[in-house]
């Protein structure tokens, strides 16, 4: 039997029915402050796209640059494409992401792997014989 998801003692259905101000009381202080201060214009546009997608008015993917947007209950079970600085990367919003930011799940930096230096890369390689 699958374990039922609970967030701070509340079930997923209870959280989805909560107003945003009640949900804000369940998350950490930094995220609570961001929610209670209100959303920016870009975040409001993202929430509008989420609402249209849930209602079936929007068929296209939801893409956003708002990496600092808090995951709220209305976003659960959606696929949102978040900009990594180079490309839009898809993330599936699951209940465990509640109260976190979208940017936490999309890395903006990649591992740097250097190859061997080429000819002319160092002073000593200038005198090496070229084959």
C-alpha cells in the first residue's frame, strides 16, 4: 500500500483547498515572507498560465524565467519548463516540492570538464614537434 502524502500534518486534498495565506503559515519564514508580500508581475503571469492550463484553455507548455517562484498547491501535477540560463528544462511538479523554489530543481551551472591542452596552449608546447 502506498504511503499517503502529508505536508506538516495536512493531506494533499486539505492543502489544495487552503487559501494561500493559510498555506503560507505552513512553510518556512523566508518563503512565507515572499508569499505574503505578493507576487511580481512575471509571477502573476505564470500563475495565470497555470490557471488557464488547469481549466483547459491553454494547450501549450508553460515556460517561465521565474526561478524564484515558490511552488504552491495549484501547481501540483503540472509540467513547467524553467529557464536554466541557456535552455528551458522541464520539471514535473510533485507534492514534495511544496514550499520550495522552482530554481532549486533546475541547475544553472554545469560541470566543467577540460580536455588536454592543445598546441600553443603553453610556452613549452610551442617547441614540440608538430606531426
